[in-house]
């Protein structure tokens, strides 16, 4: 079994385990942070599939934007009942476990990245995916792309209408 296969199984297991934690846990903050690792695992899978544009999009939009918005929304919302957000430090056992998990994930990602095309570019020619995606979105899938943008616009206007205070 080669290194990329091991990396795939590790990222798939990471995504599945943290995805299950998102669904199972009752603490909404634990669920949000588990969603972070789920999104990171999906981005790693995109890297293994050599879909560089999708991996960066996953990191920037989902991890950088949506997840931060969810966490801030949960932290600033006062109308949610039953949220068990504890302040205080972690116990020694939890802290050691968290640090060990971060070290294992970091080393695994470094090993996977070093074995992929970025470090082996001279032996494996790889096509860029961003121009192909842009070309398809503006030619073959233009109608679906515009329909999705209209749906998102309608959802934003509807959310603003529902959220505004009635006098």
C-alpha cells in the first residue's frame, strides 16, 4: 500500500468520524468545531484527487467563511436555549489528547502533501482545474450557474425579510 492510499484512508476516516460527531453531539460548539475537521478532511480529499481549485475553495469558503460565521452566530446568539458552552481550561488528559491529535494530523498532512504532485511536478504533468471549471461554468453549465445564483439571491432577500423587526 503506497503513501497516497494511506493518506486517503486517513482523511476518509477523519471526515467520517468528525461528521458523525457533528450529528451525534448535543453541544453546539463541539458540533461546530467537529465541522471544522470534517471540512478540512474533505479539502484533503480534494487535494488527493488533484482538484486544487476545489480544495482551496473548500478551505477559503467553508472553513474560512461559513464555519467562522456559524461559530460567531452561536457565540453571539442569546435566544438559543440548552447551549452548554463551558468556560475554563481543559483537563490534562483532554489537552494531551488534543495536542497528540494535532501532531498526528499535521505530520500526516505533511507526508501526504510531500508525496503529491506539488513535490513531484517534474515527473507527473498535471493539468490545472481552475480554467476548466471557469470555462464549463460560462459555457455548458451557464443556465444552472445563473439559476443557483438567483436561488441564493432569493434566499438572502427572504432571510433579510424574515429577520427584520416588524413595528
